C-alpha cells in the first residue's frame, strides 16, 4: 500500500492509504467498464486529483489505437491546472511509442507532485514509466490494491508472459466429482445460486470453450443470463469433425445476439469431403470455422486454438468442458485457474462421468498441482473452490 499521510520536502501532503485505496478502486471501476473491448491491451482507468485532493478528471482506455487512460484524462483537463496534485492509475504509465505516444512524458509534464500506480507493466519493452516519472522529480508509489489490479488484468498478464489467453477451467460436480449420472442426467447437480455465480464468472471472460460432446448432450446457449450489464463472451466449440448441428442453440441463427461463434475443427479430421461440407454449412450459418492443427488423436491442438483466439481479442477463456476437454487442457499444462463448484450429493457409479476424464497421470509426480487462491467458500448449499496452477514471480 502507499505510505500513510506524510509531508514531503516540498511541503506537499501525500494522501492517506485509505484515500489512495479509494481512488485506485475508482480506477479499477472505470477500467472494468471496458471489459471485453480493450484486448490485446489491458483495462486501465485513471483519476487525477488536485493539490487539495479534489477529483478533477477521470480517464479510461477504450481499446487498441485509442487514447490510453492517462492520455484520455489529460485530454479532458483542457487548460485546468493540477500542479501539486496526484494521478492514480491501475497500470504503470507506458514508456514506449506504439499506436499511441508514450504516457509517462505527458504525465510528467503536468506538474504533479505524485503518481500512484496499482501494478507495474508486465511487458518489459513497455515498462519504465515509473522510473521515468521518478527521474522527472515526481514521488511514485506502487502497489495500491495490487492484487485487485492483477486480477482485473489477469488475461493481459498471462498473455504478456505466455502469448496465449488466461485459461480458467470451470466445472460443477458432485462431492465424488461426477458431472452426470451413468444414465446421462446432469441438470441440475449444482444449485441455482451456484449457477448464477457461474454466470457472473462467464461475464468476466472473453470466451467460453466447450467440447462437441457438451453441445450434443445439452445443447447449451452459452450466454450470460441474470447478470446486470453482463456481456456474453465469444462462444467456442471444440469440434474436430464439424459435427455441431445447424439447429444448435449457440449458433447465430438461433441465438440472435450478435456474439461471435467459433467452431474449432481439426485440419486432419475435416480433410474428407463430408466433413468439409459440414464445415461449410456451419460457416454459412454464421459461425467462424477454424481449421487448426491436430494432435496425434486428430483432435484440435489446444496450443494452436489458444494462439488463434488471441487474434479475436481473447485474453481470458473459461473452459466449461466436459471431462475430456478438461483433461486435454490439463494434460497440455494450459490451465491457469480452476473454478470448481461442488454440490453436497454423491452420485457414484463407475459409468458416471467425472469432471476430468482421459487416461490421467501415470505417476503422482506427473500430476498437475494447484494451490488455493483463497479459502473455500460457499454459494447456496454448494462449495466453491478456486485454485491456480502457478504464481507469478512478482506475486
């Protein structure tokens, strides 16, 4: 957190940690209004206050090629002075020229006393703004609401580190890990409260990924429902052989919500004429059909899928399975987080599918390990488990 109220050598008074947190929370609120519109850029909000601590102007980044949040705020200032004031921003002001000029020099020219940064830019070639501001004589504090800032831009941080979207594997299961009975009944294992919470999680992601088995068994809509201002993510179906029915509820003709639908097919599996004709019909129905490299089983190569999704502005992908899809992402070490809802019932049965299927790990040492992001919680009668695969070196 920023330092408590303290008088600087120039006689100016820094804000308290509580005030800093309040303004940074507002930056995050502004940034979040652009969710789904900024990729591959991060979501960033900015607040500038004057020397007396009064908010003068706010800014937000609206998407690639548009003004960064700091530049947006500065543009709104006009001829008003903020000399001796403070600029708050949830991500380090950039120090490089891309589609827009660097923000750090413009911020330094305002005559501010202080800049408060939530989190540093994870892209080395873009960073250095904080150092540049310090060299210009500004007092720079870093780390106010850092965890919240990193969570908001978790997709951007993963993309900066790996070149692919941040993957959250989500499942709703019984206490013994089943997602359906042996006869195939699956609606509903978890409670209405858990399903509503899952809808909120969908609204936080850029894409939702399911396998063709889920489409054929459940005919899901894959929309966000019952969430205020909830935005439905891009719908992605892992469908190696292009078997998605033209009547599927998630396709544009039925959904009629303008959300992009991607059918990811295997180049090898769709090499024959029948599969190519099915793929062509899906494209004619409004889906974007991708022919991607295949793995040894002629399934879509998941690394190739995630790389392709970044071209559609996807920085966060929610993988909802089923069990074979979950197993594939885990085996490929492509899962960054797990969101698991467990209902207080036991289904049992050798034929009842679990939320992770496949061959599994042959040795415990080879099994992917996760750690809890937070203590287990409950929503309605169900248990909610949130875990992550790895932790960034800087926390």
